[in-house]
């Protein structure tokens, strides 16, 4: 990141670089996407602290260029089975049911890219799997 407006901010990376990231970043920029979900196991594996309300992050596109700043407004760690429909709707990806949202997320969490990050080819997802539900707003 070379733009001084983003200097010192941690990156907000939605999915992996490519078409999915581009779609998610476009949804953030349009205001349709105001929530996201991650695996607590990924935070732990990477040794990253959970975001807290008030944190600001630079949203990066597939070229690793900053395109916006978001501010975290809420963070909840819950078992996957307790994720709510409003959170799914606020992800701005067109989900109509929690089952649809969960199926898409489970496919992503079982993708070769994420399994490599977790360094666990046998990782599975169940109702008790802890997820990080994050809400945010675009501030720049």
C-alpha cells in the first residue's frame, strides 16, 4: 500500500485474490456488504488478534491495492449453528436463507486455498465450529 491515506492500517482481505474478492469488494464499495464471516481457527492459526469495534482496516482489491477504509462496528464469536439470517443478508451476496449462506461458506472453508492456510486438509465444519461475525461500515 503506497497511498498515505491507508498508511499504517491493517488490510481487510475478502476471500482470496480473484473473481470472488472482486465481487466482495464491489459489494463493500456499493454499501451492499456490511458484514463478513471468518473462522476463529484461521485467526488462531495466523496468530491474528480478533478485530474490535472501532478498528479501521484498508480494504484491498485483487491487485493488493487499497480501495476503501472500513471501521468495525461489531464482532461476535459464535458457534456456526447460531449464525443468524440478518448477518447472512448483510453480507450483501444475495443470500435468502441461512442454509444457502452456510452452504456457500462451507464450500469456501473447505477450499484448497483455505485448507492450506489452516494447514489442515482434514478440517471440517460443524454446528459447533466457532466463527467470527463482523459488522463494519465504509468510512473512506
